C-alpha cells in the first residue's frame, strides 16, 4: 500500500504554487503544471508518473518560481 502521507505532501506543494499565483483559477494552475510536467518528464501522458517523481518536480518548480521573484 502506498503511504497516505504522500497525499498531503503533494497537495501542499500545489497549494504553495497556487499562493505564488493567486490570480490563477484552480484548473489554470493544474493545466500550467501539467504542461510543465509533460515537458520535464518528456511524456504526453503523465498517468504513470510516480508520486515521488512528481514531488521532486514540484519542489523544483517552486524553487524556479521563487528564483524568478528575486
């Protein structure tokens, strides 16, 4: 069984990204992350991306966005 704690770790990363872009609507945020992830993972279908890999991607995306603000 997968660790249920992963849910909050990933959802909290999405929340951090959304707070960085508060004018975005939820599905705008999801679509933006989806397009960035497709490019990063070099896949059109992200169905099989593991949660640990997604977490690493989201951590890096947050760092990129923080660096842009500086």
